[in-house]
C-alpha cells in the first residue's frame, strides 16, 4: 500500500489529470451531508463539516459557497510520508500567482485551483515533470 517517496520520481510521474466539472467548498448543514450531495472530500473542523462537492449539487441544495474550483488529481501514488511534493507544486503554482487547496487521499494528491485558471495550472504542473 505504500507509495513513492523519492521526490524526483514523484515529480517525473505526477501525471496531473483535470477532472470534469466545477467544485465548491461549503459547510454541511447541521453537520450532515444532505441526501443527493456527493462530496469528493470532507474535513471535520471545530466550525463544522466542510464538504467539497460538485457545484451543481451545492446549487441544487442551496448550499452557500464563494470559491469555484477545478479539481486536478496527481495520478502518481505518493506515500503519505513523502517529503517535498506538496512544497514543489505549491511553490510553482504560487510563483505563477495561482491559489491551490490540497487534499491528500491514501493514493493520490488532489488539487483544487481556481476554475478559470485550470489550463494554466496544468501547464505549471507539467513544467515540473521534466
């Protein structure tokens, strides 16, 4: 189950993939995921349960949000204790003036970038693989 730890190998094989759709960050009403809402990520904070959901789910349920994102998955299987991958892509994206919110899964890192900037974010990520 362990993934890659070598930073050079991680960068060379990131294989970023843009997932279809628009995604938003919102709070779950009453701390529960509404029926029909399909979160791609959840984070439990003191302030409530944050959901990352398709925009159409949030709109249909009347859930408030401010940030509309594109979802990029780094298809390399990175180890959770790998050092430097997040720093490398976050620095590159920041240098390009792009915000990035990161969610790590057991197998992959998932980046949420401003929706309209997704093509530019993919270009920045591709520049790290060489």
